[in-house]
């Protein structure tokens, strides 16, 4: 992936990993467009940075995604990199009957959203030089969190979708998967200060160094996420499920 001179769209760019990526890519000389639901949060993330722009996007709406894509291409025809980062994480209990609105919203935002947006932009991207799509999955795609079953499932689906997308777009668009471990962000209540989670700045430092490797890795894997990514290949999947979920439970209880 070319590291400068791009026009990059980052969904969920108003906070957390999306905001941090936006700042780092902007620092490298890229034009960056951040998208999200709340313009106030997007403008705060931009601050006084030139060549950084904000567009509102309702990732849950099929019609909203389609109209957003048309507006994006009209206003920023040079866009050549898409970062599918927007996502939500909700805790759910599987051992009792429950309202499925959280599960349905998670599937719509985390899975249908990236599928719809990529579909709307793929032909445009394929016609651009140095085009790339970066899909943000999660270590939970490989070792799931029992407390967040739908989130884990959507991230496993994003991993699979990314693999097939990479094959389908070979020679046209570079396809990269970014796989975060548990990072200190506001994804869930209390997570930004949760003990044992990777500080955001440390995570982004390692991520950006990996992006600058040549060739760019197909999967951006910080050292911390190897425990999850390699669990099945190293024949320790069942033990890793127990270890991760026990550690996550203790971390949540500590705050």
C-alpha cells in the first residue's frame, strides 16, 4: 500500500481506532475523509488539520450508504483507499430469551455496513491508482468473546469476506485486514481505561510500522493479537477460548 499521496475514507473516524488512523495517515501527507453519524464528533477529530474532511454517514441505512457513496465520489473523486472501521459492540446473554435489537444492530453496522459501502465504491476504487481496501476485523474473529457473541460473529464474517474479496480483486485493488486485539477505546463502557487492554497509542504505533513494511502485509497483526489469530493453527483453540474469556471477565470486573 502506498503510504502518502492517497485520498482515504475512514468510517467511524470520529473516535477510537478510526480517529487515530485518520491522524496518522494525515500526518503522512494523505487527504483524509472521516465519516460517522455525528458531525460534532467528526469536527472535533479534525481540529485544525488541513486536507482532513468530514461527511456524515448512517452506516445502518442501505439508502444512506448509497447516497453517501455518490456524494463522496462527487466531492472527492480522487478517493482511492477505503477503511471499513465503523462498528459497535454490545454485550448479550445467550442463556435466556432476549430482545434481539442489539444483535440485529450489530449485524447491520458491522457486517452489512462494510458490504454495502464496499459494493457502492468498488468500481470507482478499481479505476484508481494504488487503490486499497482495509477492513478492520478483530482478534475476536478468531477466539470469540462469550459476552459479545454477535460482535465476535460479525468480525469472523468480516475476516472471511476479506479473504474472498482479496482473491476477487487481485490485480485491481489491494485488500488488507487490520486485526485489533482488546484496545483501550470507548467501544464499550469503561474500556478506555480497562486494565490489561492495549493502550490506543501503543496499538497505533505498531500498526503504522506494520503498514510501512514492504510488501504491505495482507493482515496487520500487532504482537498482542497473535494469541487469538494463531490459536487454531497452534492447536490451542479450546484452551484459548477459556483463557481469553476468563481474562476479559476479570478485566471488566476490575473497573
